[in-house]
C-alpha cells in the first residue's frame, strides 16, 4: 500500500529579495479597538471614592501620567493586593507591600504614575516611591499619622530611569481641594493616566447584589506588552502553584461593599489566578505587575464586614463577583495586546486539577508557533497538541488517546473538532477558515482524565506585534 | 529635585497604513548560512559504518528523504538514545524505545525519513515504523533474528498524515548491495535526507584520543523550527530536572570507540542536557525529538569496552568528547533557526545548581521581547532582567543586588557591562550597537550566589521568523 502527499507550500522557505536587497512584507491592518471604551453611567460607580488623572510631566507634554484614587468613606477601608513574583520587584512594589503590611490590610489612597516604571532604580527608587505615598497621604481626610502611611503606589513605563519626583509630588500637592471627583469623567481621566502603550483607556463599572443589598464595583487596568503575569500576595515567598507563568500590568478595583482585610485578600488571590494570572500577550513577566483592591463599606453603612469565617455565603457571592469583574478587566489587556488581531480563549477541560489545566492553558497560550498560525488563520491542531504534550510534572499524566481539540466559534454555531480521541479529523478547511477569520474564538482542549478546568486568554502574534521593536528597519523610523 | 526624560521613540505605537490599507514592512535580508557546510576529509569518519541518503517519494520529486546508516563492525555495537518528553510521542519514538529495550542497548542500524513525522497516526503509524525497522534489519550483515530487531527509526516532517510506507520499504530494499558507503559524499547524502526546513545539511566529523589511542566521531542532525528540546532516556518517566523546557530535532552520532551500553546511555544523558536540551529557536517542543548514538569499537579492536564502573578516567574523556561534539551539532540547529539573523549564547554563571542556571538560561533564551530586541540590535538589559527574575522555584533565591549582566563580543575585545550589582550602567550605545550588530555574541548573566553555570544557545526573532506561517498575506504566496 502506498500513500503520498506533497509538503504544504507553507513549509517552503522564502528566498525572494527586493531590488534594494531587503525583504518586503505586507500585513493586514490592525482591527480597531475603539468599541472597547465608551461612556458609563455615573451611578454605576461605587460610593465613597474620588478619582482623577492629571499631567505631571513624566510623559511628554499634555499626556495624562498621574492618577490618584481616594476612599472618602467614614468606615475603615480594607485593601488587598497581588504583586509580581518577579525576583526584580520594582521600588513601588516593595513600598506598596510594606504599606499594606504596616496597616494590616487597611489603606485609603492609591497613586499611580505612567511613563517610568521606577524599576531597577536602587535606593533612590525606594525613596521616590515613599515620597509619592507621603504626598498622597496628605490628600486623605483625616490625614493618617506619620507612622501609618495609608496610600498604595504603582508605576509603569520604562525600566531603569529614576522618576522626576519633584514634578510628581508637586502635582499631587496641587490636587488638594482640587479636581478629584466621583463621576465617569473623573474615573476616565484616572484610567487615561494609567496608559503607556495602551491604545484605549481600560475602565469598567457595574452593580451587583448580596442578599438583595446593592453594591457597585469599578476598576481600571492597563497593559499591552510584557504581559504574562504571575502574581501573589506579599506574604507568599514560596513558588506559586502556577509557577513558570509570567506584564507591566497594573490594576485597581474599588467596591463599596464592606469586606474584612483577610477575606478581601483571600478573594483577590482566588480572582487573580482566574483572571490576571490567566492572560498572556508575549509570555514575558514584568517587574511591576500589581493589582490592588479597595472595599470601603460606603454602600450599606449598616452592614457588617463580610468575612469568610462568619459568612461564607456572602463571601462566596463577593468572591465570584470580584473574579468575574477581574476577568473582564484582564481580558481588556489581551484585546489591546501589542499587534494583536485575534482574541483567543484557551479552555482546558477534563484535567485532574485546576493547576494542571492552568499549566497546559498557559503553555498553549504562549506557543509562538501556534500564535503565528492563528494570525494566519490556520487551524493548526499539531501545534496545539505539541504545546499540550510539552508540559511536564502534571498531577496525572496525559493519555493521548483521550484528547479532543475543538475550535469553537463565537456566534454559537457548532464547534469544529480537529482532533478526537487523539486522532486527527478530516477538517473542513472552509469552515476552519470561517471560524478563525473572526476576531474572537475559543480553542477547547478536552483531556478526559479528570473534572477540573482552566481558561486562559491570549492573542495572536503578528508582524505588528514585533514592529515597535524593529523601528530602525522600518520606513519612517518610528 | 526633578529629573525628566522622554519616552524612547521605540515605544510609540504605529498607525501608518499604505494606500491599499495594508501595512508594509522592510527587513534586513537573512545572512547566508552557506559557510556552515563544506567538505570534510574522508578519514575523519569513524571506521565500521556505511551510510547513504536517497529519494524514496515522501517529499517532492528528487529531494533526498530517506537516510540509512549501518554499523559493519565485527564487535557488538552499543546504542543509546534520548527521546522527547512530549506526551504525544510520535510512532517512531515509541518503536525506537522498544527496539532499544528489547536489545538491552545494542543496535546496528538507523533509518530516517523526512517529509512526514508519522506523528498522531495511531496504530497505522506504529505498524509503519515497525515496517521501516524490519526492512532495514534486512540490510544488516548478518541479519538479526526476527525477535531481535536491531534498527532504530526516526521521522520528521508534517504531523498528522501517514507515511507512504510502500515507497519507503521499496527504497530500503533497493539499498541491498547498493549505494551505501563510508566516504564524505555518502554521509553528506544521509545528512541531506534528514532535512526539512533546514537550509543546509548538518554534518560534522572529528577525531579524538583516549589514552593515546585514536578514535573518530561523526554526526548528523536537523532542525530549524519547533526547536526547544527536552529529551531524556526511554526509562525515565518522571519529570526532568529541567522540566518546562521544550524541536523536531533529529540527531545521530556515531563513534568507533567501544563503550558499554549502560555507560553510552549515561554519557549521552549528560551530553544531551548540555547540548540539545540547551538550544531554543521558537520555544516549542516537538513530538519527534530524538538523538541516537552508536559505538561500534571498530577503531581499536583490541580495547575493552569503556565503562564508568571499571574505567572512570576513560569514561570521563569519552563523555566530555561526546558532550563537546553534541554541542557543535546542536549549535548548527540554532544557526539555521527559521528567520534567525543572530547566534546568541546565554551564559548563566554563579548559580546554586546547574538546574537553576539552566532554567534561567532557558527562560532568557525564549523571551519574545528580548529576541525581538536582539534583532533590532538593542542591548535591552531590562528585558534580560525581567526574564531572569520571572523564574520561580529556584534552589536558592536570586539576590537582585548581586546580579551582573554583560554583553560579550565574539572578537575577544572587552565585554560591555550593562548591569552591575543590580544597578544599570551608563551604557555606551555606540559600543553596544557594535557588539549586537555582529552575527554572534554572548549575554553573560552572573548571579553571584553559587558556583554552578549553564549555557543556552538561541537566536533572535525577526519578521522572517514568522514569514513561513503568514504565507497568505505575503506577495507571491509562498
């Protein structure tokens, strides 16, 4: 018996050069992301917070580069945070951890600058981060005692240079009795001041209920490159269960529910693993990744703080709301991934543990070969499979003959199986092309060896993804 | 005190579109790799082997796609192998493991086809791989018994399709009394038959001495994409110490030294971790990666088989020679990495363990952001540092204040420190550009917390790296 086939043309190496001796490529234009940002009703925003964004001078003239968010609640405001597990933590990360430690999970202020990451800046960096904290503490009413700093701090931008700290502290002091407000336009200014290579401000707000009482939650985040966060609480120095994962990703979530500091941190840890620790743009982990959450109890002054020890039911509703909201914010970063033209959900089902499913989803989400195939709209199940199989140290070993891979369209039409029971299907190429030519789809991987699942959100890898880094070879030289 | 700086132009997002609505890029032409292959003296090749490469019909007309290598030694030939740790092992990997198992480390033949990986091909695939083994066994003199198959098998190419097995076995049978030979031209044909997207055949040979006795070693390998091997011996089912690492990489090394089967496997394991398991092109692990080694004792018929239990000194010389030779072969794959314009050594020193150093070197070697910066000839130490710091679970935690990063030129002129004691240097940009504009350089990372080190070999990530996968958007449509 003899069967033959030709190598697909895609495998052929290119050799053409233009008359100038350089290679020329054409690529699709980037899809617009404008629909991902729009006005929100003022009454979706949680009570008891004020915010703004201003230009202080880190970035070029007029761009907003300093955000301040303050809790004005009469009740104690709980705060929790999750920080990059990178060994080279930037100064604001270290200072933010210390503020939370000293205050046992209470804080009322947040200050953020963009344009400079204040990372790898030695003692000067630490001193500058503290100066931002102290200046913002001066905006709090009543002001905290000197030994009890109550502001969290984050920075994003270039690694290496020190901050123009004089300009920053002057701008913060200028906010006294100034433009801080609680309307959409105030929050939007704050969101714009978070941006670096982001193409749109990332701001969301919604309301939710716990036992028929209404609360609100709002959040801002930023990130487009160096995105593959692996964050954890400050106290954890042991390897994470999802170690090996790896933005500057910054996020701030505020709610007017009342939650105890411990339970706020526990809920955040749970949410982070299922949101910000489950996204990838380029597979690289930043030195500055930080997500903070505040809960000020301003919505229902008569309700006690939710705590998992005394009110599991209330806690669980809050935790799941926080997780869902964090996922919405995290996904905005993937949509805005540098050069991304596709938004892809990698859904691993049937694993023995969440950690196993998460490890596999992470690897598939960072496969350079798969990401280039997705840009080319090629349903390359071989690359999916090679990535799945490359993960070592799973709780329960993979059984190749049980594995299914499906491409799931966004529009609700039937999914396209490409691998069933470990054997390739005769794939309808026209249908595959239909699904992959959409901006959004899911790759479902069914392992068939357990009950646990995990999702990851990733994007494709296009010429444009690389363009910011190849400036000197590009016409126009940006 | 106030310090300001502007965002580098490289951070700006691009927005220009051509009149046709597509984006146009220009990139440097790929450097020629022609100098990496040339004729070798016939007498560098080990005694007691014959080889050839022929066209059997897996690939398009005339391209060589079937290699056979046979030991003709009168003494027993030892064989050892290292296989991909991917869970979706291709049929030839499974069959090759079984042949070695059944023969307790003895084998005399190798058969390799290119053009089709015989991966994810179910029972048909296993049957086809055995057919290749049996046919090649028929070329051995004397032929092995039916219960003692003595040929190892490897395949590389597209995942999914089954082999045109009739054409393959006919071609093997056609070699009886045919063109197999021991001259350079015979080996070169074999090397060409290994190739898929490779741009040059990868063949090396040299001589070495153990206690003043002369031996020869020769080898062939192939690989250009899906290259980030993590291989181990067949018996090891536990996670590798370097787990998380991830070609089709195929390699065959032959020597006329005499080495016991056990010691040949031990030496190969040591060599693989320091050679083929220390290279990366795109960070993706293949389902077919296999490296085999044969030792037939034909050079010095009177010498006993080297064994680490009875002759550590002889073993150590052989092991180190095998390691150095495997490194030379492995590096050829990085030189030929799809789209690569730079050959970069990542050298991590001062780690607590080899495994710690190896994990860090692997991560730095796969950072998409660093690899694009290297193509752009940007000495971006921030990206090096972010990658180093992202590794979790080290034996001994990193101490940021002890870390140095240097760019080391190939020409022996002084290295350029970019980070010393965890703080950025004032980098001479002209000098940095000089070093990075060379095709070959080293990134040295000194951790300062131990005595162990590991090297990794990687390449940059260029537009051309992606081109084979974007065919439909390219003029000419290859």
